[in-house]
């Protein structure tokens, strides 16, 4: 089975997945269906909103399919994505932080 990686920005459930996130999806092996799952299902854990040096807000959304999305809450723009380890998922399931 072939994995599908998009080439152009696209929208999922009101969120825009941009060029940088697509570039990271390709390099880190995160598929389009994994991003769709993360955005359409209840998250396993969401981090607090943090601001970078330029003052841009973002939060991390962890899903049960072991993908993380960094999202700008004001613009609903997916900034980046990466897979995470099962060990971290087990911590979230146990209620640890």
C-alpha cells in the first residue's frame, strides 16, 4: 500500500494545512489520512497555547494514531506535524503529564 503525501496546501475540518506542514509530513512519514484523523477525532491531549519569539501562538494536538500537530489557534493553520512514541501516548492514557 502506498502512502499519500499531498503536494499543495489543503483544508480539513476548517483547518488549513500549509506548505511547511506538508514538507514536514513528507520528511517525517506522516500521511494525509493521519492528519485528517487528528483533526476530525477527539484529541488524546492538547497542550497549552505558547507564544514564540515573534509572538505567534500555537498549541500541540496529540491524537490516538500517534501524530502531533502544531496549530495556530487564531488562524487555524497547521504549522507542523510529527509522529510521537507509544511511551508518551501511554502517559497520556494514564493521566500523567
